C-alpha cells in the first residue's frame, strides 16, 4: 500500500518496470523434458536481442535429456484456461502440511500411502516441484494424483512466463557528440544500459550497447548499432561527462566489501579511487530518491551521495587497550550506544538513514564530505551550480522523525543551494512544500523542478516550476489540474504525476523541456514551453500506450515505447524548432514485434449519477482490457485493481499480464477514482472513502466489461497487490457470488493494526479523511473507523479460495496482516494458502521471487476457475 506497484512483476514506479523471469527448472525443480534449452518461440527482435550469455548457451551442445514426458508448453497453454478442470484434479494423493516461517514445526504428512520418490520434504522446503520455493514456505498444500497433468500445466505456466520476460529493459541512456561529416551532418554516440533476467544465474543480467546516430543537415536521423553488448558485472552507477569525453563508473568488488569510483577516457582509465578504503563515508547511494552521480561543468570533479560514516564499534574485550579501569569505563560508554535505534527512510530504503554530499576530485583522487547542510535535512539529487562554485540539492526534513519516502511525493522537501566557499546554505524553493528533481538548463540560467503539497495523498498532481538563477525568482510553468476535460480522445492535458523529471530534459534552446507522465490510462511524452507556459502532447493518439523519455541532448530525443501486447522498443527522434513539434518523427533503433495472441483496448465506464462525488462533474472510469484470440470466447476473466491507491495502470508492456492472456485469460486492469492521471479532484475524492468508492468503482468496471465483452461471467478471479489486494478482499466479501478465486500479495487487511507497524502511519489517517500530526495518538473512534473500512470485518462472508503471498521484510504492510486474515479463513474452513518469503520486500521483487509468485498465482487461478467451490476443510491445491 502506497508503493503503487501493479501485481506480478509490472511497474513499481511509473517508468521503472519490475524485471523478472525464471527457467522452468527453477520453478518446478528437475523437469523431465527432452528440451534442455532453446530460444523462446516469441519473435526475438527485442531492444537489444538476446544477451551474450544466452547466445552462448543456445549454441552449446545439448546434454542428453533424462527420460520422462516431453514438455509441450504451447499445447498445454492453449487449454489451461479453456478447460482448467482437467488440470485441477485434487481428489486423492499425498497431502502435506507445513507451517509458515516463524510459526515453528516441521513438515508433517497427513493422508496418502507413502511419499513419492523425489518429492520428500527437507524441513520446510520442497524439492520438487518448487512452487512456493525460494524461501516461500507453503502453509497448506495438496498435491494432485495426476502427476503428469499437473507437471504439464506447471511447465506450461513457467515456459510462457519465461518467454515473455526475456525482453530487455533500457534503464539508462546517454549521448556523446561525434565528428561533423563533410556534408554538414553530425554523428553522435548513443550509450545505453539494459537489464535482462538471466535464468541461469537467477539474477538480472546488466549490459551496455552502443549506437551511432547520424543527423543530416535537413533534420532527419538514422541509427545503426556500433558495438556488441558488454556485460556490466559489478557496475552500480555510470555517468558520461557533459562533453562525452569521460565516463565515471562506480563498481563494487565481488567480495562486496569495496566500492571503486573510476574515470575512463579515450586513453583508458585516468582515475581510480577505493572509496571504502578511504573511510570518509559509508555505502554510496546507487538507487532511490537520494542517489546521484554528477559531473562538474569543468569535468574535474564528481558529486555523489553516500551514507554518513559511523564509528567502528570496539571489540568487546581489548587486550591492547588501556588499564583495566580505563577499559571498563570505555566499555560502559559503548554499552550506551551499542543498541541505539537508528531511523531509516522505510520500505526499499532500510539502509538509508543519514545521507551526506561527497565530492571526488578527479585530478587529486581525493574525496571530500561537504559541510554546511542543515542538520535537520537529508540531502540528495545533487547537481553543480552553473559556475561550479556550489551545489544544488534536494533536502528532505527528517524532524521529528522520518516517514517512509518510497512512492511518497508528499514529504516536506526543498531545493537548496550550498556555497562551497562560505558553506552557506540557501533555500531556493517555497518553505512548506514538497520539491524535487532540479534540472539546470544548458545555458545555466534557469532551474526546473517539480513541486507539490505536503501531506494529504501520498502521490498527487504536481506543479512544474522554474527558477531564474541570477534573480532567484520562481514562476509556475504548469499548474495543478483539478478536473481535466472528459474523454480519453480529447487529448487534453490532465496534469503532471511523474515522480521525477528525466536526468536531461531541457531542449537546446533552454526554453522547452520534456517529460513523461501518466495521462489517464496512458503515459505520454509532453513538451512544456517554460516562457509561454504551454504544453504539447507529442505522443497523443499513438498506438503505443506508454512512452518513457530516457534523455535529450542537442535536441536528440531517446525514449522507449511499449503497449500491453508489444515489448519496449528503443526509439530516437530530432526535436523540431519551436512551433513545429507536430512534425516530430521517431526512428526505431531496436524494434520489437507484437506478441501474437493478445489484443487490448481501453474501456470507458460511465459512472451512475448516484456514484458521482459531489465535487466532481460527471466523468467516466477507465480500465485496460487484454483479451486472448476471439476464437476461444467467452474467456475467463482476471480482475486486477492496482495498488497505491494513488497509482495507475497505464497501457504499457507487462510480462505477467501478457502471460495470463496467453494462458487463455482476459485481464481487466481497473483505474478507479483516485488513480493518477485523471486530475487532482479525482485523487482527493478517494479520501475518507477508501474501502467504499474504490471497491464500488472496480465492481462497476467488472459488470460493464462482462456485459459488453465476450467474457464468461461464471469464471471471474481477482488478482492484486497492496491496496489492490485490499480492494480484492473487500470484493470477495461483498460479491461472493461473482468471484471464484483470489490471489493477492502484500495485502492490507486491517487498517487499525497496521497503524503502528507501517512506515507511512500518516496515510492511515489521511485515507479516512482524518487530520494527521506527528504527535497524534490514535483514539478509540479512530481505530473503530479504521477497522470498519478493513477487509477483515467481512472475512466471515468470504467463500472463494484465497492465496496470500507476503514478504517477511515488508516495511510498508506488515506480513502479519495476511497471517491474521489467513487464520480467520482457516477457522471458517475456507480454502486458503499462505506463501511466506522470508527475504521478500513489499513488492516481492527479485528474479526468483517474482517468478515464483506468478507461478503460484497463475496455478491457483487455473485450478479454481474450472471447478466448483472446494468442500469445507480442503485448504489449497
């Protein structure tokens, strides 16, 4: 809740996809198949093609396969959803029982006549199949007697998900200037960094690729690949200098103990500093809201953020220390600090506590920790001032204590300027606002940044503001949009909802700026004129539903575009002069073909008069519908409300949703009122109506889809995470006749008990329309209101089978929320299963974890949509 991720390996934050895949054997244990490994049947013309390791693996001699049934993934997938009853026979067999992590007890056998060979339990982990593995301890499970049918369906799920997860994601792009041709054109070097799941090593493979971009005098552009992929084994951060002549690279040694910051040029490595050995600071921030790596304009210094150095604790007994009395006194002093609690910034930032600004002098190979930052502020997102005499940074206030920062743009923060000579710090933005993403124009005269309100919804519509550097005067370029015009086809500007601006967003004229942001159920590329205060949508009406700008420099735009049925493509364009932006034309550097068997559309659902909030004029909800081929209609339906709640399901590529579609399911991703991209009034309308408006909107979208599309109303399942799981569990209780199965992850089940265990306690009050203050103590009526809006109060009406997936290290939604709900369903003989991932976070991210969660959720839905409700006492498949 509050992270805004969509279920099963899609987007965490908009623009940063969750990447996951799995080899069939990693999900299912040893698989007896004639096919050891082969290229995926999906057309593989992805952004960067197969990775070097995959190319090497595909050309290796095949090892003799062990005897066993062959794997026919395509044939099995074709019938999984069409007739799932054949894949879900659970009448007899060997049933096992294991307890979730932390509850104690060994695996116990009940029923059956012995343990099949190769499937014996080792403590709390299964050998084969490994669904629920990777540390995900199964609470209750029943194995089917038809081992061949079950293994075939599991292999089909794993194979389909693996195939669709193999497309790389471009995570970073940078441009460098090249020579001018004799005809007057110019050549540029395009450097990209990509991430691609590597099933063999069970991690994300990171690699780079270079392109040559030629721009003619007439403004046309062509792109060619300049080099093969190079794996980035230990690189954490990389940044090209302003001229493109140098590249800074932060790496971590294989022993995980030393961080090296190196500078490379045309003649090789010019600087290498072991930051860990210097001991000036702790670990460098390489991701998250604080992280940065910025070159000075003179290209002689590097600016970055790291954790403040903490004194190394002395050993408990020192034989070389002072006398006995002195040693005893020092030990007593140490005891006072040894177990002192240190705050952090919550979910996904548990190792971030006290950031400091650091500067590396490239010529001297020395590091300096900057002084002068206010003590009540945590700095991040730093860059150099126009003349390199100071640094600009974002400072988050952390008094009286820190609140969770991930996916929360409403934390009090400001844009600061620190003069390096005088160590004087100046606040450039408004006093009690939330500001972030400072970006300096190419001429150094203007500073662009995002700004929003403090408190309220954790994500909101933001202002785009600009500061004139020499006068320190600020102005609003684009304001908050309360109520945009109705209709997806209107193309009207709906506001800015991005959590950050692109690292390079200014045009060469230092007047126009570009950014990607949700616009209803799309993510579009916008161009803002900072002087005229106007905005132009550059991608409105395009067949791709999601555009992400990676960088822009010298009026060259580099972006990725995707759709629910098409993996991301890398594209390049030349920005036309002001006033001629509609003539912009994209050239594909790496193209991807649409995945066969998937179609999609955006559904508009008109609200009935009695469901419209008083502050809002009549408007429509939107939902993105993915459908399998029409020949198999009517299709079973999987309903997915997004998390957040202030997030959005835009029309981008999501491997998990595409995999469900290819397994035979239609997928409905609902953007209820409160979603991003529909105006601030829609966001505010959800406050005090959580558990009511969002639930009713989702149900309305489901009923309208069942009426207008070729869907099977008797086979509908729910799938959601975080707040999406909150909505799903509410729907199970309020409409038990509609839903046949439910699979959720990191669910919110009890707002009252979550109040003291979440990293964002303020949201528990705000969601119910209650004021929040740091010193507020919950009252009895507050807890009563929270409990009244919680799914736990309707658990007695739940009849459909429920699968719960939780991470043991979730800081946003305590995993005990799911355990509480699990126990209630168990006591009422409702089929339920709990998967507990001890190292999992709120998003349950990670290559193995994401794939394991998807496999279990897909299998759960397949088994329960094709059979009548399980008899009382049958818990899990």
